[in-house]
C-alpha cells in the first residue's frame, strides 16, 4: 500500500514515507518555499557592521541598529 499525502491525498513513494515525510514532493516544496520567504523577512544586521542575524523576538527588533 502506498502512503497518501496529508495535504493533497495523492500517493507518493514508500521510501519517502520511510524517511519521515508525510507529504508528496509538490506539496513539500510549496510548504518549504513559503517558510523560506518568511525567514527571508526575519533576517537583518543586528548591529552596525555586524553580520545578518535571524530575528526571533520583539526585544531583538527594539535593539536593531544600536
């Protein structure tokens, strides 16, 4: 029996299911693209001449650029 995608109900490879995935390639790609777009908006240089950092909470937002 082939596993079914939890989002679109299509079947996908049993090997993918064995690796722990519960979605087909197409649905998985849509999901990760949305997550990546969100993460792009949460990166900023925290301090002058500093490297880009992942902004995780409002306190970091208040301290940006200081």
